[in-house]
């Protein structure tokens, strides 16, 4: 039977029996992209979004390796970009907390703080297994959404409120973390170092000799647990792991809700301050109007009193009245 060699592109070629070494691998002629160096492929893939890069992992193993590396680097890059944006915004904010609420960059700071909590949650969920080389940062769409939010914050002077800007990011990141915890983590835990200890219970080889071998076998038989006990222990470990993941997820949700409530309280306090300012302005206007009304009433009372006094004087002294000549003529005619 003739020997064959499997080439890199999946083809099969016969091996010459006279030659001692196999034939060299042929270049990837069917796909010119995969034949390029990794640096060139990464430069080409940088023109795509991270969501598209995550979908390209299905092409082949070489493309999967390159895309995993780019996704991990993308998450680290977006963390550094967020830190840079947060430093720039904090440098422009005042030091006093009361002045920060009324500042024009207050919403920028709220959005960046919410993005920081999302990044920390994603880091706790994924990077433990990424550092162990068990997987990569899978949700590339989350990286694209974080970049979109950060660019929106940098390019907009008056952004919308944090819950409106971060609604899509919260939805897709929560779905990604839930799916990862429920579907992928149980598979990855089996690959963790030290996870499978059931096959290492028998650690030492038996020593030569019948008596020593019998004693070691009897000791191992006494100390080795049965299969039913092992299955019970494994089931208990699985149940405990599921409960721990559920508790961690609940803790994460509680932290996120707490941060959202704190932001809502800050917004309400800011609204109360604005309303108190408006109420103060209205009270000042009302005081001015009352003062003007009092002045008008005082002037009207003074004018009416002066007019009444003038009429009284005219009645007492008819000579000063304008009808005095007519009155004198009447008196003379009567005489």
C-alpha cells in the first residue's frame, strides 16, 4: 500500500518510496489570504468590525487563531481608550461634587462611569478563561458598541442621558454574559487545570513483589471511593457551581441596579436644585410685584386724600372757588 501525505489545503499526494523525507508542504494556492503572514492578515481584518471578525472564526483553524487574538487585543484596546476618555473628562471637571452636577460635562462623566461598570463585569466574566488560554473574548459586537458609545461621548457636546445612550450596550452585554455563564462556562471548567482529579487518585505505581503489590492494592481498594460516590460528588460539585454562578449573576445585577439608582438619585437631586432655583426666582419676582402694588396703593391713597382736602377747603372758603364772581353778582341783585 502506497504511503500518502496530507497537504495543508486538505489534498492528498503520494509519497515516493525512494525518498526518506516527505515532500515539503505546498503553499495555500486555493486561498491567497490564508497564505499571507499573520501581520498582513491582521492589517486586512482591521478594516472590519469586531462583530464580523468574530464571525470569521468559522472559516478555518488558522483564521480562528488570528480572530481570537484580534478579539482579545480589541477588548484590551477599548479598555485603554475608555481610560483615556475618562481621564480627559475628569481633568476638565471641577473638584467639588456640587459643581460637577451642574457642569456641562456631567452627562459625559455619567456615561463613562456606566461604561466602566460594564467593562468590569465583562472582565470578571471572560478574562479569567481568556488568561488561561481556554477561549477568547467571544462577543465582538459588544466591543463595537462600546467604541460607538465612546466616540459618541467624545464627539457630542450635549449628549443624551446615560440610560438612553447605554440601552443597547446593556442589552447585548447582559445577553452575552448570561449565555457564556450558562452554555460555555460548564464546558470550559472541565478544561481548567486541576479540574479532573478523578483519574489521578491512583498516583504511585506498584512496587515489585507479590506481598507489596497485594498490600498496595488492598490499601487502594480501601481508600478509593466507589463510582456511585464519585458521581454523587460530581453532581454536588455541579450543583454548587451552578448556584455560585447564579449568585454571581445576581450580585452583578444588584451592583448594576445600585449604580443605576445612584445615578437616578443624582438626577433627582439636580432637578430639585433646579426647581429650588426657579422657586427662588419666582419668590423674588412676587416680592417685587407686591412692593410695586404697595407703592401704587400708597400713591392712590395719598392722591385721594389730597383731593378730599382740596374739596373741603373750597367749601369753607367760597372766595377761592372759581364760581365766586357769579355768587357775588347774585347777592348784589338780591340787595
